[in-house]
C-alpha cells in the first residue's frame, strides 16, 4: 500500500520533527543528500498516513497527495 503523504524534499530542512514525533517506528528515513544536507523522506512501506508529520513540519515540506 502506497502512502498518501509525500515530502517536498527541496523544502525539507532536516529538523527531524517528523521523525521524532512519528508514532510509527521506521516510518521516516533520515539521510544526507548529495550536498551534505540532512533530509527526511517517508518510508512508504511503514507510514500509517496519520498526518502528524504534516502538522509538525515548520517548512510545510509534508503534504497529503490527493492523487490529482
């Protein structure tokens, strides 16, 4: 099942609020991009699509994908 929550990685500043407050273990993948910046992307296999990360993100990097 594919997650309906997506990440605008260009907006992610790597603050890790989404990862720290996520109720699902390993639903986020923290990594460094090619420029050495910390980023957090969604592990679609684990994400429960609860939306907590959307509410917590100060950069509005997380969003619901409505499938349009």
